[in-house]
């Protein structure tokens, strides 16, 4: 069994309150699991207005399939939320 994780750092430049940030993050956290069958959570910078760090996790037996699934989730986020530029992301296997 393989565990694949992806950490995505989002730039929320136009956000000026934690309430607004949480609204945005909450919508992402609700949509990604339904769209890609992943576990998701905000994993860092919870009290920073203009940065969000989202963690994605999936499990399986095929390295390539898991990597592709996480890459599709990142691409989806880029395509459907262009207002939230991705500063950085990385994928790891355990």
C-alpha cells in the first residue's frame, strides 16, 4: 500500500480578513474530496490572512495512478480557481 500526499501553498493576495480566507478555504475543502476522492485539510498558516496551505492525501497500490490523481487535483484548482494562484506544491509518497 502506498500513501501519496500533496501540499499546496495558495496565495490569497486579495484577502484581508480571516473570515474571508476561511470562506474560500472551506469551499475548496468541500469540493476537492467530491471531485477527486481525496482526503483534504488546511494544514498550516491557519491564522495568516493571505496564505493557505492545503494538504491532500490518497492511498492505493499504483504510484503513477496516485501521482496522476494528485496532479489532476492541482490542475483543477488552477483551472477552476484562477483567482487563487498556487505559490508552490509538492507530492510525496510513503
